[in-house]
């Protein structure tokens, strides 16, 4: 597993620790879940934008594919 280190202001770290404790998880698990959710949401946005572009430029893309 690759590791990454980030700095958190004290208030954010305290809130992260409180959330982890309240949900019975480690702070690392909470952060990993948040990162995965963010990546999923961004991937969906990019896919939607790519679909809109492909639809808008379908005739050109068909001509380029010939």
C-alpha cells in the first residue's frame, strides 16, 4: 500500500478523531472512506462531461474515425 501524509489543523484533527471514535473506526479508515467517496464523485463528473462532449461532437468524431 502506498502512503501519503497530510497536515491537519488541530480543530480538523480533533473533529476527525471524534468522528472516528463515535463510529468505532480509526481516523485512517474515516479518511480513506472520504477519499474514495470523493474520487468516485469526481470520476462520475468527468464521465458525464466526456459523455456530453462526445454527444455534442459526434459527427466530427465519426468523421475522424473513418
